[in-house]
């Protein structure tokens, strides 16, 4: 299942692992992504707190973690080719996190609720 923050990050959950990235809506708003600032593997992230940044030709934006846990992997493909996020933001996650507390998922938006957030922002 995929969960969202109102700030447009997603957590696609498989077991105790959350693949974290930005939504298609966010990627479309940013335009061509030119750089992604990511934590190191083994760093800890905290739900609702900044873990990095993403830059496009239009803007720079902080990235917030939907869940707390340890970074088990970063998407190294994005170092040399950050535009992969524009091609398919949901397939090209930014970090993979082993969650400390899966109950935090209850605080996130469902795909349906997130779609309402996006609709409201378009108007």
C-alpha cells in the first residue's frame, strides 16, 4: 500500500520497509529535477522531519519523511540521473527505510485523501 504526506512525499510499504519518494503531482509541479540531496545509508529519519532536498530548474524543496526508521538504502541511480524522478516518480524512490513504528502509517493520507489534497492545490 502507498501512503502520502500532504507535502507530497509517499511511502510505499512492503512488509517493514518503506520506499520513500515524491508523488507524480510533486514531480509535475517541480519540472525537470536536476539534483536530489539524500541521507547516507544507516542514517535515521524521523516522521514529519526533513531528510533531504530536491532541486529542479524551477525550485528547490525540502523532503520530509513519512515514517521513522533507519535508511537501509539510497537510490544511487538518482545521483547520476535525477531526472528518473520525472520519468516515473513512484518507481524511482529516493530512500528505502526500515520502519521503527509501522503504526505511524495511520497518520498518513490514503491515496484517495491525497488525491483530494492535489485537487485542492490545483484550484
